[in-house]
């Protein structure tokens, strides 16, 4: 990969690493579905007025928006609201690299190498260790939060495949326009779910939440929409356009480094020994996935 693409990948890592703390701040005053609604409203509605629609069939950007927007973030916001810690979420979400690899082989014909499957085995052991260390006390990761986060990681992997399929159809489409227009797709489903779960009126309804929105909530929505969605996903999509999925997605192994540090600084989160062991195994699996073949090749 060119040096400029490495720098783009590192920028994405920093934005997404801080992302989990920002989500927690946003969820302090907004329900998961309302936070999703506002995130994608800000990401899409000001821009679709002057950004041309991407030169792709609508099924690609609509499908991406539903899978990545509603699927990934609907599940992740829900997970964080029911006890998933920000630090562990940043780790578990990186299982998307292996979901992507497993899906890309049969659906895209991007065959994984033996060391990538070895990395998958190591990371799976780490995820099992993390999942088995759940608890119900204050500040602990709940089992339902862990399962929902795994579901969010799977949806992220599915969206990676949509990007690769879009590239095969139209290699030169504009990634920024793709992200802007795809952000339209989850707005209505998120809004309907927000009203369905929270109600429109009442003490905790949608209108009450909007009326009590404070600076932390507004800042969270702006960060998630402008940086985490438009900036980071445009860079991520551009990288997936230029390089095979198995080459790009392992860069996400650095996201938990930022995420764990940020969660410790913001919330005082301290993973248990089992969670640390699982985190190390997940990161080791990602390292094997990305660089194991180079070491084998030099021998």
C-alpha cells in the first residue's frame, strides 16, 4: 500500500477508536434509535442537496446504508445502551475483519491464505474468553451487550462486501457521494424504530429527548455524523476500492488500542484479566492475519 493510504488508515483508526466513548456520551441523553436517526440525518440531509448521486445502481448505496447504518449501528448503539463497555466494544467490533474474510471467500472469490485462517482461530479463542467474562455489575460487560456487538461486527463485514461488489460494478464511483447518499437509507427506519420503542410524547419520548438535548449530545451527533461517518467511512471506502478486503480490514486491529485507552480515560473502565487475555488473543489473531504470511515467506 502507498504511504498515503497508510496515513488514511491511521486517521480512520484514531476517529473510530474515540468513536466508542463518543457513542456512550451520546447515549447518556438519547435512545439508541434516536441517536441513529440524528446521526444519519446530519450526515445526509445537508449534503444530498448539492452532492450528485453516486454513479452506481441504487441497490448498492441503499443496501450499504441499511446494512452498515441501520444494521451495524442499530445493533452497536443498542449494545452500548444495555451494558456493553466502550473499551470491550472497540475490541469485539474488530471481529468484522474475520467475518469479512469468511464471507469474501465464497461470495467474492477472494481466497484467504492459511495464516489468515490461523489468525481467525486465535481471535475466536480471544472472543470466547471475552464473552465468558461477562457480568451484570456496574461497569461490567453484559452478555446481551456482547452478543449484540458481535451482530454489529457481522453487519460491518457485510457492508464491506457491498463496497467490494460496488467496486466491481463501477470502479470509479465517488466514495464521498456513496457515503452521503447511503446515509439517507437508515433515517426513516431509525426514526420509526425510535417512535416505536420510545414513543413520540411522554417523559422519555422522542420529543422529550430532543427538547433536553445538551451540548454533549449535540457534540456526539456531530462527531458521529461528520467525522465517524462522512470522513472516516469515505476514507475506509476509498481504501476498500483500491485494495483487497483482506488487506484493508486488518488495520482495524489498532482501533482497540485507542478505544481501550479512551474508555479508561473517560469512564475509568478496567478490563478483567480474562478480558485482557481475550483482547491480546484477538489482536494476535489480527496480527497473524495481516503479517503472518510475510514471516513464513522469509523462512
